[in-house]
């Protein structure tokens, strides 16, 4: 979580002063205070991406319980919407803000709420399909486990090859791995 580092705005400013064209961070927004919001805007940050799982309090709090203290839906939502208001008050077009939710079994039903909740307080709202990246085969149900084993055998691909399930429940085995789209 980049917002935990007290010198983050200084790092961003330093990078911008030395010619880095685009700076960006990905945050859960739990630590996004008004004071930090102003510092981030003034630092020259270009892109601010929020990770927020769920379009309802129940989903969010079950998916993001917090490691050291409880995360509360209302508090984090307020941090995000307050940042947008502060940026507007400062008449700054940057940083561009994006919020994303990973589409999982728990969040499938929250997509409409998610878009409605954030469409007025960020520049872009996105939903991305969950992709298994760790090969946790023990989490597969029996049907998908059988499909996986058949694909491995029939196509002579290595064991522990990545897989994913899409929003419709269709199961895929990959011969390659999709890299992270946001290595910020």
C-alpha cells in the first residue's frame, strides 16, 4: 500500500522533476486523508487507481476486512469521493482517477451498484475478470478439476499451468500467463 509511506508525495515530485513522464499509484484508499490528498495532487501524480472490491457494504467488508484494523465501506468511499472534490476545488485535472473491482463469485451481483456508486467521484470505473495467477488447484470444483486434468493431458502442457473461470463460469486453461496490466 503506497499511501503508508510518509514520503510518497516527495518521491512523486522527485520523479516528475527528473523527467518521468507518467507517475501512478494503485491504492486501497484506506489511508487517503484530506492532507495527503492535497500533497498527492500538488506532487504532480498523473494516475491514481483505486482497488475496491464490491458495490455494496456487505461485499466490500467481506472481501477487504483489513489487516491491522477493520476497513469500513463508508470511510473508504468517503476518502475516494473527498479526493475527487479536493481535486476539483484545486482546479487540477490530475491525477486521473480510476477505480476497479475484480469480478469474482462474490462481486458478480455488485457490478451495477459499483458503477452507480462511483460514476460521479472518479474519472473511470472498471471491472476486470479475476484471473488465477497462483495455480491453487485445490480450490477447483470437481468439474473444473476434471476439465483441467483433461486439458493438461490432451494438450501436453505442464502441470500447474494457469487457469481462469469467466463470469459465465466457463473454464479456461492457458498456455501462457497474462502479465499484470498495471505494474505501478
